[in-house]
C-alpha cells in the first residue's frame, strides 16, 4: 500500500445520512424546491466533459448539499493501461466539486481501448488481486485521495476463481488502502444467481473498510435476477441493510433508481424509509461495531 495514502476506516468516511442519485429528470425539482435530502451522488462521466447546464446544475447542488462522485468507466480490472486522459478529467472534476469521496466499480469495462459499456466480472484469483490492488494505488496517488470500490452484480462465474467475492473485495481494499462501497442489492442478486448465503458475504467483509452502502431494486427474469435499478428496494435487501447497520453503524446510504425513474417525491419516499431504518437502529452516530467482519 502506498504509505502516503492514509487508510480510512468506516468511522473515518463522512457519515452523510441517506442520499439519492442526481439525475437530469429531477434537476428542475431539486433546484426549485431544495428538498430536504441529506446528499446526492453524481455519475462522474455525466459531468467530466460538460461545461454547460449539467455542470452548472452540479455546482448549484454542491453549494447546498454534500455530493459524491460515482464513476462507471475507471475499468480498474482491465489489462489495458490506465487511461490517463480519463483520470485527468476525473481529477479536474473532483478538484472543482470537492466531493465527499470518489467511487467506482470493482470490474473491467473494456479492452484494447474499446469501452464495452458494461460492468464485467473479474476472476477472483491472487494474480487478479495483485493487478487490481496495484492499479488502485496508482489511481489514488494520481487523484490525491482514497477511493471507494463497489461490488458489482454478476451473471456468470469464473472457473479459475480461488476465493469468494467477499474475500477478493476485502483484500483489494486491504492491499491498496481504498474503501468499500457495499452494494447490498448486488449482494442479494449475486447470492440468488450463484446460490450463496448473503449473510456469509457480510461476514466476510472487513467492516472497517465500508464507507458507503447502495440500495436499489432489481428485476426477476425467471432463472436469474437482473440488476436494473428500475424498481423499489425489496424486503430481503432492506433486511441486509438492517444487518449492515447493526454491524457497522450509520454508514452513508444511497438509493439508486436509474431506469423507469419516478417523480422525485417517490425517490425521496424510498430515502425516507432508509433514513427511518437508520435512525431507529443507529440513534447514536457511533453505533455499530466497525471492526466486525
């Protein structure tokens, strides 16, 4: 681990409460009504090359609320060299917006310079682990800040994998010094698709590394679950959320809803449900055992 990149435990990442994604469908409502939302998460790529209204909206939102940047194209697991131009644009946006943190996905998104516009799974092997951890260190050094990496939903497994997903995720964080963005919906989707116990996943994660939760809905496709972010959070995912809060306290939580986007008030209702659960289980901001797992 790069010694200049100080490790941030779960209690060190800002406790922002419950937020929602900043989507163009809701720009007018957010700017006009200034809704009582704790924070917003902005997709990095939607603002990195914009010098018009999207960036203007993001800057206005940032003046009123905490904001985090969440990317989909870092491709940290690719065998391609890190895209320096992409990192320069990301750093420029982060320096301008000063987000609470920057995050992306533990996956690869392209090869030979071609972006496949999907979050593709990695083999959970020692070689892949070394490769990813080294690249995370390089990214954090370049950005001048630690990042969070998110577990992704998957629909196939690699026969060469030698460890479970939760071990791989935790080891990447340990070796690189990054944090974990724990997507609880993705854990549930993968648990059903690959037939494992989602509680075993929580047991295997080092809670001190967890800086954020994602909650979302998915679609049942008969033989498998598909992570669509197009429906409300189901009870089984709320149950995982309660379990995570009991273990690690009031970790900053985001409601994702990216397809069939409802009116803002419906999204805010989902956030209020999460906030009620969080405040009920964690009335004390230092509740939870951040060293669990």
